[in-house]
C-alpha cells in the first residue's frame, strides 16, 4: 500500500526540458541552491542562466535572454532561487513575464504558488504556457505508522540549511551504485525532485503528516537495497526543525551522515543562532532517530569545502576525522576520504 | 506586526452555539477529546450528545436526536471525536445528515473537510446550513524568526497524545488568573479553539511554518503576563513529533509542564511504542527547547488520574514528586498539590 502510494506521488512529475535557470537578484549562493544543484547534477538539462541584477550570483552558465534560451532549445525557465518565506519578488516579475512570452513554461518550488500571481496566470493563459509547482505535495499522505520497513536507509542531516545535504545524498547514492549496491536517491526538496524526477516536497507537507510523508518517500525495499534520502533543515534550527524531525522519524535511517560547512559559525539568515558543534549535532540526531530505529548510527561527516583550497580542506577533514573518530569527506572532492565515508556507511 | 497577525487569525472564529456533541461510534475516550473537553470546559455550551452506536463512549450528557437538541436550543452539532487520519467515517453520515436536516450547522476539527464530502455539501446547501472547519489554519503564517518575545510563556508538553495537555493549560491559566496574574489560554487544537474562540490549529499548519505559527500564537505581551499554551503530541511520538517540536521552538517557553497518564505504558494507537519515562520526557523537552529559550525550566508534572481513586492518585503523585523533586498534581483534582505546581510555575 505504501509502495503504491509512493509510486503515485512520483508519477505526476514530468517536466518540460531543458531549462533556463533564473537567479533573480540573489547575491548569496546559499539562496540559489536550486540553480546550483541543477547545474551540478543535471548539467545536460541546463542551457543557460538569467538574472535580473548585474551583481546576482552566477552558476557559471552563459547568461542569456529567454528568447535566446528558447532558440537554444530551452522549454522551461526554472526559478532557481529562494528567499525566507518563499515569495515571488516583484523585481522578478518582468523576467518571468519575458520567459512566458518567449515560449518557456515556468517551474518553481517556492511556497508562493506561481498561479497565485494574477499577472503570471494571465500571461501564461495568453501565451499558452504552463506554471508548474514542484512543491505541491501529493494528496492522501497517511499518518505515520512507525512500522519498520524492509531495506536499508541513509539520511543526510545537517548543522544548518543549505549546507550540502542534497549533494551528499546524490554523491553517496552514485557511489553506492558504482560499487554495485542497489541504491535510490530519494528527493525531499524542490531541486532534488527536479533532478530525480520524483519525490516528496517535505517542507510543504502539513505537520501532522510529516513523518507519514517520509514513510512513503522510502517504501519497503529489498533487504540489501539502500534508499539514500535527502535531508532537510536541522534539528537545531529555530524555524525548520519540525521538518527535520518528521523526516528523521519517518525515514527510520540505519545510517545518518552529518553535513556541515566549516567556518559557518552562524545559521544562514539567523545570525543570532550559533551553528551547533558536530558532536552535538550527531548526538541529537542519533538520540531522536533511535525512536523509530534503535540501531541508528552515524556513518560519518560530509564537509562542504567549496570555499577552501584542496590543502586547507584536507587538513580540516583530517583533524575533524581524528576528533570524532569518524570518516570526514567532501563528496565533491571525492578521493580516499570519500571512499572511507562510503565504506563506513555500507559497513555491516 | 505579529500581534496584528495573531489578532486576524483569532477573529474568523465565531461559532453558532450552543452545541450538540457527536460521538460517532468511538469506544475509547482518548479518541473523543473534543467532546469531553467541551463538556468539561464549556458545559454551558453543550445541550446534549448523540452517538451512532449503542456502545459508544458517553460524556454523561443526555443523549438526544438532532431534532430534540434543536428544540432545546442547540444551533450546531460538533463532531467531538477523532480517529487516526482524521477522516469522516461512512457510518457517521446518517447522523450528520440528520443534524443538517434538523437545522444544526456542523462544526468539525478533523483533517478531512466537511465540505469535501459531496453528500454533506449538498445537504448543507439544501437546508441552508453551514459546514464549519476549525482546523483550517489562517493564511499568511510567517517563517519563524527565533526572535525572543516579551512576556512569560508556559507550554504543556506530554509523554503521548490525548493525555491532558489542553486540560492542564486551561487549569493553569485559570489558576494564574485566580491569583491575579495576567494570563491567556492559547489554543493549539480544535477543541481548545472551540473553547477559547481563537487560536491556531498547529497540526494543520505546513511544516515549514510550524514554528512560525507558534510564534504568532503567543505574540509579544507585557513583561509579567503569562501565555499558557496548549501543547500538541509528544517529542517521543513516531507520527506527531514534528508538530511538538515546531510548537516548542516557536513558543519559546520559560516553563514547561509535563503531562502524563500513570499506567499508560504504550502510546495510544501505537502499541509498539513505549511511553517514555517522565525524566526522559522532561529532559528532551528542556534540551530541545533551550534552542529558542536557554532559560527554559520544568515547572512540574500534571498527572491525568481520572482512572484512579483519590487515595491512589495521591500516593502516585507523592511518589513521583519525591522521585523527580518537582511538584506533581492532577489539575482536575486541585488541592495542595496543584497549588504547589502553580507556585513553582510562577516562581521567579
């Protein structure tokens, strides 16, 4: 039953491709997770990028108008940025209308719905275009049962939002497969769903059903199969911990991998809140996760070292690994450290 | 700003009264929280009860048909029961249709909406009656900020669902007022909202906004004013912990009071899960709550001893109080133990 529900959820996702990535006027990379995620993990689906401010972040793709993107094959523009509250900023509107006029559908994963903006709705109707919302959760999500499911599960957890939980899950799922282990990446957020073509937008689910949504996200599987589940938020986040706890309880992970960005001492956008220590973040996830899986353990730590040199990154990872007695690796750098992390996650 | 939002939420609640309480075919009192809550805390609003099965629980009110209830003054029938998933059972339908035909509006607080049932919608239109859903959360709930608000806050937390969190909050708010302390009961669930005439149905809020909803539920107040907030679920519940954690973080309580039913060794409806020990439940609430209020403390424990004699209850409460070095009381029994609990909650 849960398996068939999970299948039904995934099926509605069928997006027009390839994409033009819209960056708005966002100047902080942490708020452009969707654009960077698509560029890094589905580069063949991205023909270029568009911003509405010259100092906006860049994915490194060619900047182009919607018209040019259409000529180069794009069939949809993805709103690749987010802001607290997930609203459509008025300053974005001219670019969004341009895209519709140029023949591109709009794809978004924000809380605010595209079709709730009358200007967009009217323009989409005028030009015969679609407004697609990947954050609308499936209907009929059940209350969690707490029943232990078959198969193995890994959940990425974090010291903060926008810290590498999706990247880590994608890299681990790919590494598991490369070793011949049956594995599926399970997407819990808009970008992941755009990359994977399915999943459940966990932060858009009504709270009472949060753990239940996580249960249908990773249904019963073969005993040696791994679901590698994209984490959300952080148990130590003043706004989003509810999402994290429901996902943790419903995922019943055998293994958690903690994601962290060295040097991030304050929560992104919440400067009054300190990032928790790694050992505390691991402990609270194991403590709370033990409710639905008493055998939960930490497979290691994933560092986002994109702001560091290779040498700096290696030194930091080695020190942290010694401190915690756990593998510490940056999945995007790979190498022996990452292989040790994979080994430890898969260790019987 | 938050204060004005909170006011806007409360304003839509304006219910036709008095009530006929509908018990369906529920045989376990734990699933009839709404009916019992209304009978105990708003007895003057309840003219009688109706069940559709002879072995259903009873609130002790006179059983009567909707027609008779109307003659006795009732203007709405409240669906006073819940089941896992919050659905409208087909076996309830004849009674609901009877009520509409008799001239009663229907009030419900389940996940399933009354107006989504075509039979009910058609009947309501035919008879000119209203279908009122107190679980629809207000629009425009913001993301939590984590900003510390003025005033004092108490949150009731629990070892399980349906264990006395609403009763305890109502009793404490009444006791605070009786001592001349400015206090408001803040309702977070359907029954509480029906009693209080306002509040936020926390379990129906989208997860990303859960802590934000708790923030607007108890806005800035005078420094010596107490908001006494009705808790939801339990951090140790496999289905509902997300609701509990968002409410805890957003409430920023200065004081938590743990609610428990002695003898309940398994979670209601989740027999594979043990009820946590009192000391563990207190510890995890203080640990997680410290994120948004580092000064959080436990004011004491509230026992639901409705299944025990006065003597049994007194012995149990005294032993638990000695074990935990905290006041332990049953608010419905009152007495010196309850006064000690109130003292300790208000202690500077």
